[in-house]
C-alpha cells in the first residue's frame, strides 16, 4: 500500500469529532510533529477503532479478540523508540546489550522505565509523560488501518522488509531507530526492532464489548509488551500482536517509547 493510500485510509477510518470540511486554523492533525524536552513526538487524535484481529488473520492469537475501543483524548507518542543517548541523558547509565547512541535502549525493565519517566516529569516543560496503554499503543500503531500490518495485509511478507526489523533482516541485533518507513502518523519502528513496554498489566481476555479509554486490570502476572522485535518472525510484528513480560525482567529485545499527555 502506498504512503498516500495509507494516509487516506487513516483519515477515513479514525472517528475524529470535528465539523465536516476543512479543519479550523491551528487544529492538530493526525501525524503532526512537535518536540518536547528534546524528543520528537507525533500527534495521535482522539477516535474510535477496532482493537484485535479477525479469526482469518494469518498468525492470529486467541488474546486478540475484536472489540471497539474509543480513545477520548488525543496524545503525543514519541516518533521513535527511546534511544540510548536519550536514556543516558536522564539516567547517566546504559544497560543495553547492543551499544550505540541511536540504537533503541533495551534490557530495561518496566520498573526501570518508571524511574526514567519520574525524572522526565520532574524536568518536563509541561504535560506529563508516561507509557501508552495497551489500547493506545495499538491505536497509534494502526494509524487508521485495519489490516494485518500497518502497511497492509502483506500476505507474501515482502513489504515488511521496508517497514520492520525482524528475524530475517535484523542480523541478530537491534538497528538504529528511524531507518525503516513510518506508519501513516509518522511513527517509526512500531513493528519490530524491539518490543515496547505498555503501562497495563496483561489481560488475556479483552472481551467483546465496546470500551472507552481502557486501562487494563489492577493487578497481573506481567506488563504488556508490543511490536515484535529483531528476534522474532513477521507474525510477531502484526498490529494486533500482544504479549507480556514480568515488570522486573528486561532483555535485549525490549525497549519503549514515551507518551506525552495533552490537556
């Protein structure tokens, strides 16, 4: 699917509460870019989408039950996975297995990421930072699409080489952020490279009923991770793919990206 067709699909699919016609002057548009505290972010507008995957999707798992989700507040999501240089600027260390300033930071636990966020918020120039929820992550990843991947169905798994670092092209290591093509909202590496921590405790059964701003259960065995990684095949890079990890365990295939709230 071409970039233009992706953008058209995204704008048609996302339910944004605006008066029909041209948007008002100054109105944020999906994919707008801003930089906060030295980190670029993309605008993800409020809207409604269908989370999960249909039974016919190749590689589908039972924890991807289709259900409607409404996100009532737009948010900013970091354009790239947080890099080692950005991590070191805040915490003055580098736990990563694969070392490089522009590589995604990895081998960070969910708890480690909370320490990073606390310090980010202590020095922030405005609204708070946090991890995206499971639903917010998939909403941003899809960027209006409903297909297996955010670039299309890709049944023969040829286009994935332009969008994601996975086991067949990553050479058993992470890659610098932003080298692949982005999704329709300008987010890079939402598939592959490293898994990304989400805020929620993992919940296998998401139910069938429509939900608004889901936050996940209050307790659980682990925290949600998304996106697949350099270590796994294409099925793990699907937009609906969900898994989890114990929040005090990290490895060389797990990193994160930041969400910045919007008033």
